[in-house]
């Protein structure tokens, strides 16, 4: 019966939460007390039109009448388990993890008796309330809603779609002319995909063509852009990283034997290129390099390990790059609204029971993940009322005044040092100014990095030659710098606005919230960061709980962002925090950097071994 969807809500999670709150843990939507509790749960989750939804929930419950019917015995615990849907109950029996309560195996497993909480659906999707217009409600079993985004796929033959079948532009002849100046070889002959691999890859054929072009091209300012290789939409970022994404995308859609042949063909051709073109030994001289080929192999391993574990018996039927046309050709509606937060590659998965699921992955070359590479000017964006002790502008002005005051007072000593220091004379010559010129520019309000560097270099020279005042000045500069570092890091740990700003800044590189909700996963080198791994590491995949436990460890070197479940509990390092002046004593620019902590990389690897070994 056709109907229109009017609400989307993860009903399995709502029922589970309701079971936790009611006496005995058994859901009964005919019970007025339970309906009142359900109303509270919906309100807490920001649902509007609660009364209308409650009524439809009652109709839904009455129509299905599943919550009090489907019970089985857990093989593991020996307890009776109540399921909230017939599908979940039947899946449990088929998998052998649960037995019918009246069967021989069920009676044998019933060791302790008792009942457990209702089991939620294993699907990442959500039950959807729909109506036929006459008030009768039906569940849409195929709806899949995550984090408020509709991930339900339309029935589309992706590989035969117009989007996937459009030819690469420019054509081969025009590209050859365009790329003549940057072509690698011959020798060796240009790289071509092995025929079997090209036919087996479940991606848009134009990506095969684009990767071949990248494989045969030197790196230059002109070839550093995707537009050099294609006139059609593509990825973003560095061109070698885009090649890495394509190699991961293509390889992941191939079976293990085909993928091995694919990556070996790339590695062997790269070796021949280096043999015939010794001047291209530097990785920075080519678009596609060994490190990126190996990174693609590692990312494929992480993705395949997770998919095989999460969807046993499933097949990958198509892969897409992160472009609107491709992702919508996979069957996703409204790309801008429903796409993954930081997804680089999409895979259409067909489960063993025929369900089609969109799997979204954020790709990282290795555990050397840079979350943030900015300046502390970000602090003012996050909190307009930051105090002077962490304000970069205040720091910069103070530094300039100190240089001007010391330089003016000690000019004779600095000029004397300059006469004996050839390196300092070379600096002054390259900057085309004298010490007096630099000081005068400062006094005229025309200070610059070069001006500051000339003065600090002269102070350093004088200190090296034994001038006590210059030595004391440099010691004071270091003291001020370290205090500023400490104050900034301390503020990141204590100021709620700064802490939230920091989390927002790193979430694109480390999307914990999207991973925790099951919207997407991350392939970090050969390791996967997904809901299962999050639970293994943090004992929860709930981002809000993880966020509450984030602390800035400011008294250690280097300082780092960490997770601590409770006061006094174990600390899990996540990201190192770097605050430093770019040119201590003269640069004026305070760098703010964050990188995946090496200790977290080891924790991530251990969790993957445990789950995916």
C-alpha cells in the first residue's frame, strides 16, 4: 500500500531506551505510564508534535504487536531475550546466537533463566513511521536514517547510469597534446590498466582513464590540479592525495586477487619509471608514487576488514568518489543534505539478504594525521573575549616594543657585534638595511618580520660575543614564549568556548561524531576507526560522552588532548597540541598545530587487531 513518510525516527533505539526506564524492562505501548515515559524520551530528543506521534506509535505497536511476542534464549548468557521485531528475532535464530525457547537447544542453553532487555535492530537504519493518508501507520523497513540524514538508497543501476557512463574529458588525443611537456617516458611505455582489472572495477570508467593519466605524469605547478587531467568534477586537495583516493576507491571494489594484481601492476610500473628516468627519484617529482600506492593498499585493507566483519557475506556493487553526480547515481537523495561529513569514498554494499546500503569512508594516508595547522588567531574566532595573556596581537605588540626598546638602548653594542660577525653582515645585506634603518622603521610603525629578524639577529650575535645584556634579553624572550605557550594550552583545557572551537576545528580531519553515529568510518592507514573500534577504545561510541571526557593535558611535554572517562580514570592520548612562535623573539606569529598522538595510533592498531584479526 503506497504511503507518504511523515516522520523519521530510530524506533529501535527509542524502544530500547524505553525498556531501560520502565519497570521489568518490557515495553508495552498500551500502558499509560509507559506512554508518558515515551513522551519524555521523544521530548528529550527534540521531537515536535509529540501527541500526534505518540498516537501513531500506539497504532504502530497495535498493528505489529511484536514487542511482547518474540523471545529466544541467548546461547552466550543462557537467558531469555525479548526482541522488538520479528526480523531481528528470526535473524538471531538463523545466526545460531539464540534458540527458540521451546527447542531442545533452547532448553539446554537456559541455564540461569530470567529475561534480558529487548534487543535493538542491528541495522544502522531506523524505523520510519508512514501513513496511507487515512491514519493507518506502517513501518518502512528499508528506511535508513543516521544522524538526521536519510541514507536510504533509491533503486538505481549505478554502473549503467548516465553519470557513470559519461566519457572522460578531454579525450585521449587532446590530453596527450596537453600533457606532452609533463609525460613520463617513453621509456617505459605509458601505463595501462590490465584488461581484467579495468573490466572488473566497479567505478565510473572515466576514473580508470584519469588514474592512467596521473600515473604517466610528472608533478609540476600545472599538473598539481585535477583540472589538468579532467574537465569533469573530481576530488579536492593535493593531486597525489586525489590519486591515492582513486587507487583506494578502485582497489576496494575489486576482490582480493584482483586488487593484489592491480596494486602490483602500479608498483611494477613505478619501478620501471624510476629505472628509466633516474631524475625522477624524488617522490615530489611524480603525481603517483610508491608511498601513495601503498597507502591505497592499506586503506583498502582497513575498509575491507570492517565491511567483512560488519556485513558478512555482503558484496560491493559500486564505488563513488565524493562528487554530487556520482553519489546521487548510487541512489542517495539530496547529496548536499544527506552526504557524509568528511567522506572521500562511497561504496554501495549489497548484504546477503539483498539490502542495499551506502557505506561512507574518510581516507587518511597514515597515522600522521594533521588535525589542525593554523595560528592562535583562531582563539579570537572561538571566543571574542580572550584575555590578553593568550591574545596573539597583544603578544606581537609586546614583542615589537621590547625589540625597539632594547635595540635603541643597546645600539652601540649591537653595531660593535655586527662588525665582527660576517653572517650578521650577510643578513643585513640580504635584507637591504642597517640596524639603524630597522630601528627607525620600528619607530615609524613600519615594522615587519624582516625588520624584527635583523634586530634579533644582532642581539643573538652580541650575546654570542659575550654581551651580558643581550644574553639576559634572549633568556627573557624564551621565558615569555614558554609562558605564552603554557597559558594558551591551559586555556584550551579550561575555557569551554575554546575547547569547543578546537573540537570543531579538528572534526573534519577526525570526525568522531560521524563515526560514533555510524554515518561514516575512517581508514587511517591499514586501520579502521569505526563504531566497533570506538567502543573498544573508549568503551562507548556516543560522541557526547566522548566529548565530555576530553581533557587537555597541559602539564606534560608535549601537551596533548586526551580522553578520560572519569576523574582518576585511565587517560587515552588522542592528539598532541603544539603552540609555538614561528621565529621566537621576532616572528610574531603563534602557530597552533594538532596531530594524531603516536600513542593513540598504537591503541588504534591494537583495537583493530582485536576486532579484525
